[in-house]
C-alpha cells in the first residue's frame, strides 16, 4: 500500500469513535431546540425578561453604535397604560383613536371571515388576532403610495388604507366579483392601487422582491419606499439573507419587518434560531441597524416605524425591525395550536393584547370614554356585517364564481398564439 494511503487509513482509525483514545474526548451531539412547554402543561413565562430601550438614536446613527437596540425592547406603554420614555411619538387624540378603530375593524373582519370558513363559505382563512398593532401602526406612518410586500397576516394594511371590505370578502369567497378573477387563493390579496404587492404563498420571497422594488424606486429617483414583512420561521430561508445583502450593499430604501409571533405553523421560533439570539441581531452582521419592538404596543410600533421610514427616505438605507408578539390563534383555519402548545399560553402572554392596551391608554388620557368605545365597536361591527351581507349576496364558495373567460385575462400583456388557441379551444 502506498505510504499516503496507509497514512490516511491510520488517520481515520485514529479518529474512529471506537478508538479508546477518542472515547476519552466524548462523542459529539446535536442540540435540537424544544419549546419549554407542551400540550397539557401550563404556560411558563418565568424566564421572560423585559429590558427596555433607554434611548432613541438619531436616524443617521451607524448600526455599530446602536447594537444594544437589537437586544432590548422598545416600549412606550407601560402595563398601566401610561405613555413614557424616549420613544413616545406624542400622538394626538385623533390619531390614537384612528389607530384603535383600525385595529378593531381588522379584528371584527377576522372574526367574520373565520366564522364564514367554518360555515363552508370559503376554503381557507388566516387570522392576525393579537398582531393588529403591527400592520395598522406601521401603515399609519407609511405614505399611501409606498409599496408593502407582506405575508398573509397583514390584512390590517389594506383595512387601514381603506380598501373595500366587500372586495376582500369577494376574493376570499372566489365569487363572481372576485377582484383577482379567481387567479389567487383566498387571503392572498393583491391591490396595486393601495400599495399592496401581490402576496405569495412561498413566504420569504417578498423580502427579495421588496428590496428589488426599493432599489428600482431609488434608481428612478422616485420618492416611494418599500416595506417588507416576514415571520420568524422564514428568517431561516435563503431569501431572507439574499435580501439583507442587497439591502445593505445598495442602501435600499426599505423597511424589513420580522414578525416574531413565537410560532411557525407548528414549530416554535427556536427552530429558526430565536433560542440563541434575537432576530433583530441578524441585521448587525450585514451592517444594518436592528431594533426589537413590543409588537403589542401600538405607540412603540408607530414610533419605531417612523424612525425606520424617516431613515429610508433620507437615503440612509434599510432597517430591520423585529416585532415581538404572540400568535394568539391557529396558524390558519387548518391548524389546531392545542396540538403543540399549552392551551393557556396565549392568554398569559406577558405583553397583553394590543387593542386593550391602547384602549386603556386612551381612557387614562381622557381621549375616550367607555360609551365612546362601545359606539366605536358597534360601528366597526356593523361595517363588517354590511360588507358581509353584500358579499354573501354575490355568492360564496361553490355558489358563485368568475366567468370562465376571465381565466385568460390578466396573464400576458400581449397574448401569444398559444394563449389565443387555448381560449378558442375552451370556447370562451
């Protein structure tokens, strides 16, 4: 045997786990993250540590000088409903009430559509219960012309921007007035005129699309920025890292949001790396500022969004924001969270409910009364009911559908011969 082969064999044997000399070192093992509690257990937040952000840096602060923001938590509202600290945006009463109404309307819409799915009126729905402040709060800071690239849990963006509820319902029902003409699944919205880029079921792709769109906007000398949304689980996908690279290198005018609601469809956020560090900390390796925010604090969401949006408009580049929140309901109507987490975990979430927290603040500040809140709640409920009656009259799943001819529309700007031939063969 040649000397080099013998040396290689001896080296392999030397490193074999059966070799006594190797066993003295101990065998290697893998760490597989596991949630601390499972079904049948009681929720346990004893390890929860709240480290508040104690300063608000200027928008031109280099990322390296604000590393602490990736590990503490930006809050404005305390547990009693008092607004305080350097991040308080100082919003007037009318803006606060508008934010509360947008969140209430989003939740009322969710409840109606959830019941509709259970009644067989649609095949699928995704709720955003407990996360309303994140979409509604940032949308109120963005310009209506700014483009949003979202997941399926930011319906609050469309609702806050005044998109017709009945149009959303028609698309969810895939009925004859579906604005997308049956080309999309329920809840995968698309509304260019409302700055809402077409949703993709492959979560993660919207990050790269948003950065590319923002780069194009800057290249043209436009004034519009982009805002992208991703869940904690999708930060483990390659799209996330590709997007951060381009955003950092080209200083793209984009806000990169991570909604850390603790759970993907059935795996907790530790599987995506949240057990080792914060998701906001991932920005630091790319030279981008990363901020963690109490996602159930409307004022904190508004303030940090305002900071990041001002930074983007000033040509200072992208910002990564981790919204720390909790998915109170199932991942979708196809999911039962009681199969993988404690039944009382949502109710005991330490950061509370975003609607209740903003309501408490408004009551405390004298900007709202209990009767005024009841009237607002009744108003949004009636708005959703009215839209529901109108959409139901058009027809629900299987009882109404777009005309067959529309399947050939909005596909190509200039249809080629194959497209025309297929339409002729279909006889429409």
